[in-house]
C-alpha cells in the first residue's frame, strides 16, 4: 500500500508544501489528491519566489500587466491569490467530503508585517476577503505580535495557519489565543464549526541550528563524557521538541475549557509539521515524516519528500513513543550548555528574516518580468 495513504489510518494527513501555476493547469495537484490522498497545500514567499523565477507559468499575467504602471507587489498579489484560489477550488471536494476538517490551501501575510499586530490584522482580513473561499487559511507568523492577531482573527471567524513556530512556550501561547478567539466568537453568536486552524512547527531547522551549536561547544573544549553525550544528540532534538509540543496539544485539547468549545462544534487546532525535508545527508531522507506520525496532525511535505516517502516510508504511531526519551534529550542538551530557548528565539527571528529576503527577491523577479518588452 502507498505509505502516504497509510498515514491516514494513523490520524495524520498529508499536505504539499509547494504551489505554482502548473499544479493547477497541468493536473499535478489533482493527481496528488487522487493517487496519494493529499488533503491540503501550503505556500510561502520562498515557494512563490522559486515559482516565478523558475518557470514561464505566469507569462500571461505579466504580459497583461506590462505597461500599466502597476507595482510588483500588486502583480505578485494577483498571481498569488489566483493560484491559492485555484488550489482551493481543486481541494474543495476534499473539504466538502470531510465537512471542513481538511482540504485547505494557505496564503501568507507579508513577512514584513511579522512584528506589527495591527498591520497583520489588516492584511489578513484583506487577503481573506480577496481569496473568498471557505477552504483557505491565512498564514500568520507565531511571533509575539502575531499571537494577539491570531486571537482576534479567530474571534472574527477566519481560518488561520499559525506559521514559524519553534518553541513549546510560544506554541502554548498560540493554543491559548485560539481557544480565547473561539470563546469570543461563541459569545458573539458565531458558528464555531466553520473555523479551522493549524499550528505549524518548523522541524528540520531546529536540528540544523542545534547541531551548529553542538559543534561550537565541541570546538570550545569539553570532557570526553560531555563529547559523547553531545554527539549522541545529533538529529534527535527537533523530534524530541516536536513530541513535547504534541504533549501540550494533548493537554490543551482534552481540557474542560476545550470540551466546552467542542460541545459547540469547534474543531481542534491541529499541529502541522513543516520544514520536514532532511537537511543533513547523514540522516534518513524521510526521518521527519516517520518519527512524527500521530493523531490529529498534518505533515506538509515538499514534492521531493512526498516522492521519497511514497517510495520507502515506514508507518507507525511514532509521535506517542518514548516521551521520557524526548525529555531526556532536552535535559542532556541543556546540561551540555546549549540553550533551547536561545536557539528557538533566534530561529524565529531568522525565519522572519529569511521570508523577508525571499519576498524581496520575489518582488524583484516580478519587477524584472514586468520590464520585459
């Protein structure tokens, strides 16, 4: 059996972390749905930048926009909204069949707004209105400024994909924001069953950052015993962190507070594993799929990882295994002199910066296309 489809039996759904025009026009997305059981799609500035720079998919739009004096930002927004709407329309059958539990396509607010609550609110509302589909999610970063925006947008009935999550502490704040938003929506007489949300944990970036910290510690000089412990943590911290985050999910979404919302039709805010391609060639290429399988989760995979898991992925409920081992991994990391708090805070800042850089490169690529004769 296709391992991608087997994931459904363990409560996990597969989304694809990619979007370009050909996914819609050439049947790629429909094929993934039909053959692999795909149930959703995520996009971000990096994905759109690669799509615009690496294909001719958008020539029709650029041709129509040339000479009109329109900004690169306006043209990008038009192409992004068109693609996400097209993806949502293809995924609509999934959404309808599963009564809104799945079948979503996501579009991100500008990363330039990540530290501005009001600007994030304004842009999220505007994009939601432009997209005009029940099965879209607006991506809002889980920054300090993003948390109150998540609460407010949930209270207004928007579907939110909380992105760029790294720390357990921030994730707990995000779950609280979601529940508070739903409580406010219920108080205002809103329909909780129409609201969906995911909380996107970025996985592989944590191991990349931690392994770098470990190497610096080893170079600085450690005892033989410390070296042994630190070296044993290679490729383990991101999975341990994810397992402990999922424990928070289980705690929050089994609480009396949640049960009161669930009785009114609310859906859980599923944990979504993002950045799940393996960056280190020494690690198994499907490591972050195989080790994070569990109920009420989503794994959004880049196309190469989807292909790899279809070919040789192994499926079992790994997310619930060895929680004590996960706690011990985190304890050993701190004991070895690597602060997880510092790592995740830096990753959150870097994540916003990298998306800003991709966004700037994307606008330059659009501008270059508009200047062509």
